[in-house]
């Protein structure tokens, strides 16, 4: 695992941001009651593939090592199945915490080198911002071009089967009220800038 | 009964068979689905991973448009269902968030007060139409068809609105009432990997393998799901599971509306049968368009 290389001030800022954002979600303050029982990790279908399990995320945060978690594959292995969230005896919304960590990772540029999931999410946002809807073919095309162009060739046989069954889009469908969405986004941008 | 219908991006293309069968089943059950005019993407899990407020606003535009129609907003996609529901609930409990979202929406003359409900089509079928009423309208008995009711994650989690978050029974009861042999499937709400199939394929393939393996061991004729992503991962990636694990799975994966459609006597066209990668026609041939 890479040692923390963030300056202490950035790390402190990161921790503050994390807590502030988590507290702003409904019942977010319940993170304080985590007793490290590990129900979340045991319930998680992908924790076996994570560098740090969900329980360890909270332990790492308390130890001031949030940046290590962000730099690992951990949060991007979360498939948002919400098993941890419904089982946590303390009512902690682990899945929301995962989302928050994904966002912080993207914002601070802290994620594992070569991580594919942040690329997919960012490409998804670009498409939705542009068209108002997702376009599966465009999304996968852009994703593979950025992460693994050879992966496209590997996807081709499945792509052809889907195409033959009319399950691939020919062109992106655009929302009519797209200008509305652009206006809404501009408004948010101006607020965020403040 | 009239509802505002939100198809979502997947149902427009890759899960077209879900959309077609959902509309036809609803029509046959006198539940009128009126498509939401000019809906946009719900934001899904991906948008939420990048920008929080924006993803809520994107999602809330649909809620605001739907609220004008004063009807429940119904979707058949589990991911859209959870995302739209989450936006609705978080706006309800967080006044500041609601204010921020409505401020952004106001630039498009929209506002969401939270007066409608977001519902899954399965909920509508079970709780508004009712299992008995559906069974009474059935034209074909599903007797002898062994189905795995696979619910996936986001239908019942995190909110558990109309069924248990971990042990739901809606589809079990529905298919049972239609004559099918329903497998008591212990992995019914285990994750299929979702978008990890694209970003961490081996991890997701393993999850899908577990689901297919138990389905095969249960002698299932087909797996039935209320989620487009679950259908896609189990159906389109079955070949890849087979090559990774040297297995020989060949289990058709259907949308729950297709199975209900078969029972209601709908034709192959009306449930858009044949668009699945693992063909389902063989296991359904003696039922589709048949007689009770």
C-alpha cells in the first residue's frame, strides 16, 4: 500500500470535508456510533476484493488515514447493493459513505492508478450532461477508448449479438427540454462557485 | 388506475423487451401507464459517484415534471426506482437540500413539493392490481415451469418500501398464483455486480456465477428479475461466466413482466420474446399464447 504522501493540512481538510458532507445526509451523524462490529464487511458481496473492507474504512478515517482508503481500490468495488446499509446495527448509511468517498476521490484526484470505475462515472456524467439521457453504446465506447482500447475488440462478439437483437442504440436520444437542463446546471455552477 | 410511467434509459434500448412487456401487461390489467413527457436520466449510481447535488437535481427534474400530472410515478427499473425514491426522500427530510434543488429547478420553471409517490411496477401489480385479480385474468397456467425469482438489490434496498429488504416474497407469491413452480432461492437479493461488470469484470462474473450455479442446481427453467441490469449481467455475460469458470450454464433470464405476460396470454411479440442472448423460446414454447 502506498504510504500517505498528502501534506497534513490537505489530509485534515479532506477529513473535515468528509465529515461535513456525511453529516449533511439524513441520519449521516450516525457514523459516530460505529462500533467496528464488521457486519458491513461480512454482508458486502465484494469486500473480498477490496484493499480495505467497509469496516476498515471507518477505522482508517478515525486513524486519520482516509487518503489511503481513497488511493486503494476499495470504494470503487462498491456496487451499491445497500446490503451494509440495511444491516448496520447502528443505522449507518455505508453506501452513502461510499458515494461520498468516490466523489472526494474524484475531486481530490485520489484514486488508484489505472482505476477504471472513476473513468466510467465521469464519462457517464458527460453524456448525461450533454444529452440528458445515458447512451449505453457511447458510454462503453468512450470508456474503453480511455481505459483499454483492446477491450473493445473483446466486447465485439457480444456487441454484435446485442446489435442483432436491437439492444444497442444507433444514436443518442436527446431530451427535448435539454436547454432546461443546461440552465439548471449553469445555476448550480454559479452557486457552487460562491 | 392511471400512473405516470418513467421508462428510464435502459428500457429504451438494451431492455426494450422489458419496456414493451411492461406496457402490455399493464394494459391487460387495466393499469394505464402514461409516459412522462420529456423525462431525463435518473442519474443512476454513476452520477451520484461524481457530483451529489447535481445528481439530485437531475433526478428531481423528473419528479417535478411528474408532480404536475398528480399521479404516482411508476418505473420498472430498480435502479431508477431507488435513485428517484432516494431523491424524493432526501428532499423530504432535508429542507436545505430541497431548497437548493428547487432553486436550480426554478430556472426551468420547475419545482418539486414531494406530493407524489415513486413506485416500482412490481409494487403496483402486487398492491394495486392484486395477485388474486391478476390470477383471475390469467389465460395460461404456468404449471410445470420452474422459475427462480431473482430480485437483485435496488428493488428493496435500501428503503424496503413494499417488500422485505432481504427476503422479499412479491414475485414468489405472484408466480405461485400463476401456477409456476417457484424455487425457494436463497440468493434472491444477492448482488449481480451491477456496473462492476464493466469496471471490475472478474469480480462481477464471480457474483453472477454464484447466482447461475444455484439456479442450475435448483433445476430452474429460467431466472426472472424485475431489474434491467440484473437481466443484462446474467443473460449477456453468461458466455463469459462459462469461459471463466469452465461451466456450461444455459439458463434463460427474463423480465418479470414477460412471465406475467405469458400467463395473461400475451403473444411473443407482445412480450418481445427472442431479444435475450440465452434463448428462452424453448422453455416457454408450450406456454406462450397457450390456453389454460
